[in-house]
C-alpha cells in the first residue's frame, strides 16, 4: 500500500513539473513572438493630373490604276491636309508627315485564290501632330470633317493624351504614399496596444494612371492615354516592427 502511494505521489509531482515547464515555455514563446512581431501595410497617394501633350494621327489615301497616278493623287491630298493645318495655326514643327506606303490591289477568285491580275494600287500618307497645345488641337480635330466634305479621303484616329512630367511626379508621390503607409501602421499598432517600431522593409508598387474617377487598375500598372483628365496613384508596401 505504501509503495502504491509513493508511486502515485511521484506521478503527481512529475505532472506538476510538466505543467510548470509548459507554462514557463509558453511565457518564453509569447515573449519571443512579441519581440519579433511585425506589421505590414499598404500606403497610397493619389493626385489628379491633366495631359500636357496631345498626339493625333491620321492619313490620306489614293487608289489608282497605276502606282504613279496613286502617288500623285495622294500628294495632292496631303498638300490639302497640310494647308488645313496651317490655316488653323498649327506650327510646322508640330507636324510630321510619315513616309508614303503603297500596296497592290490584287484580284481573287471565288475560291480565294489570287488570279495573278493587279487591279490597281493604293497609296497612303500618314501624318502625326505632337503638341503641348492640347485644347487647340482638340478644336482642330473637331474641324477636320471639313476635309471630308471637300472630298479629301482623310481619316483621323483617336487622340492620345500624355503627361510629360510623370517621372518627377512619381518621386513626390512615392514619398506621400510612404507617409500614408506609416500613418496606417501607427493607427493599427496603437489599436493593439503596441508602439510602432522601425521600418523593416519597403517595396514600391505599380503606378496607375487612369481616367479621372475611374476604377480601372492592373497588377502590372495602368497608363491611360485616352483621357485628358486623369488620376495617378502610387502604392508602397511597408513592414514595421512593433515595440
């Protein structure tokens, strides 16, 4: 009986020792975990911008039986377009006339095979306007229907709106996004009864240049050229230690 009591007593003290060790180990683990705690946040900055450069392209086309006649015809049309630009106060330095391109107009049978016969030639002359006078070129685009009404085979394409100071603005906005990340981290730390420690890691996210008030985004960045008024958003991801 005494031997049995001694055995039970030994097991009791062993159990107490295990519980105590687990408790002490638990405290150490909590302390270690708290000492290594970090908080990760995403900060952002957003600004409205207005395009300061417009790019507008288009072309004139001529189709004739011979390549020479098509080339002569497209030269006449191109000269009329250039006069239209000059009449609307577009400086010659803002206009680029691209090299002329030419293609054969081939005849095909009902089965889709080339018959070997050349029906004529099509010649294209492309132009491009690059100008900081965004509003003035927008007005020019509205008036370009005048060329079509005169019988000029003219096609104008959609304008592109660019912002030339983007590189400088990115640097400023990264700083603003970093400040936002720090403030977010501070609020989150205080809400958990902690103090914000040192910055441990920071990574720049992609920039988004979107139409004004748009929700369009891309994991690889977004650069809208279709809208004059835009928003630019910078994002940073930062990690801080907690004290």
